């Protein structure tokens, strides 16, 4: 754990994200599998939180529900006090764009666009003017060490460079919350460490809350708080 936990605990204001009694079930033939069983979770401003659990425990499902990419069967999710679910897709998309950044195991950059265009995309969706969006994207790409790769498309970047570009894209709007699903899982040890350090530095600099889903305890131990998902129940890690 880090001293960053003290900062997160002492900041005033409401939670960035709250899950209240979240339930998610999936049909498997004639049976029903309950992956999440009444999950409750509160993420504080600037907090770093790790969610661990075995493969298939529902970590990614929970993260997708937190980000409005999947619907719970029961329960509520609030982002900055606003309901994520029970609204139309347009309102949900606006909430995601305003408050949340996503980093995945695989970068999900659009292959036909350059690095700076990919990073600028969330701002363009907000209807920021293209010159302003590209300028901000260039500034952030330089910050993550890609200042000389601005016009390269994803296929022309290394795996570590693509993931750094994905981190920049997640943070370009200065979101209140970044949700990261195994963000270093597709990288070798060196690149993985570089990307993780970058995420933690930007988290501290921008005061963005960070939730990382991981199976890697060495990553989890660098967060302020660790929760474990087991048998559909989220609890403090032992």
C-alpha cells in the first residue's frame, strides 16, 4: 500500500462511483449462473483500487457494469452521483465520455487512424474542435513518450507503444475514473512495468481514481486497497 491512500481518504466530496447490491446472472442452457451476488462498492476520489479473483470469477463483468458496458439484473451503479443504468444509450454514452476512461488488456486502437487521432477521439466525440483535440492529444502523447510516433498507425507501433497510446486515450478527457482490465496482461515484464508506472504517475498527477482488475498480486499490492471477488461476492482481500 502507498501514502496515496491517505490522500484519497482525506479528500472531501462524494464517491466517484458506487455499486449498490449489483447482481448479474447468465443463462447457461436450462440453468442460471449468478456471477455477481449483491456487490457493493464505493470508489473515492483519487483512490487506487485493485479487484482480484480467479479466472472466471466475474471481475471483467463487474468492471463492464461499472462502466455501463453491461447491464446488471438487479442493483444500481452511480457515477458522480448520477445513475449509470436505467437511462437511454445516448445518456449512458455521455456519462461514460464525461467521467470514465477505459484501458483494456488489448489496446482497441482504431487501425485506420494515427496515434494522435486515436487519442483525440474522446475529445472529438465531445465535439471539441479538431485542432484543439489534436493539440491536446499531441501534448499527452509526448507526456507518455510517444512524441515521435504521433502520425504512426497502431500497426506501426510496438505492443508497449500501443498500450501507452491507449492509456493516453483513456486520460485525454481527464476523467474522474479510469477502469483498467488487466492493462499489462498482454505485455512482457519490461513493457508491463513501464505502462503500470505511467498509469500510477498520471493517476497521481491528474487525481483520477483508478480501478484495476488483475490476477497479478504484485500489481494489486501497489494499490491503496485490494478487494477480492469470490463466488460472486466482493470482499476485502485477506
